[in-house]
C-alpha cells in the first residue's frame, strides 16, 4: 500500500463520492477496507456498507467477483486503492481513469465455464472406422 507520509486532505475533496469499499489481503484472510473507508470519510466521501443504487465508486482490491460484476453492471467507477492514496496525497479529486481497479479473478468464471465445456467434450466418445476413443484418451504431443 502506498500512503503519503504527509497527506494533504480537505474535508470536501471527495464530497460527491458515494463509495463501496472492498479491500482484502492477497490471500483474502484480512479485510483492509476499514483503513480506506476512514481515508474516504476524512476527504468528504460517503461510504456505504452495502452495494446499492447510490454508489458512485467501488474501491476494489482482491475483492469478490460478485462485487466486480455488480459495479460493472451499475456502471460505477471501479478504482484501485492507489486512487484513494493519490487523492489523499494531493488533496484533490483525481481522475479515476488513472487508477483503475484490477480484478485478478476476471475471466476466471469464463475459464471455469470453458473447462466444464471441455470436460463435457472429453466424455463424449469419438468414433469412426472402427475407432472409439474419448478425447481424454488421445495423445497430442506438445509443440
């Protein structure tokens, strides 16, 4: 986490922000949301404990896929913790597009779905001209 050693903040820097914060450690064992909630509130933002229609920003790090999906569907700004830190550091509302949130799980559900489809194909026999094998039984040398 990058924090400014001498934060310059004003009580109204983020007055138009209604945030939902989901910040976890890499292994998701520790919830670090409270620290960022406090920073946001000190800069004038409102913070909601639940995701609702009033949310304008989601501060996201190692969060849940369902939160990411809700934020994208709602069209809210998904920002990283670095956005909060930079706003604190310079004391102004920084352009959110400079600090987009990253979802390391994005595409994971797609990959899981593809794996299910591949597994379904693996169980279907391939037959023809006296040959009957499943895809899983075929040997395909690596390139």
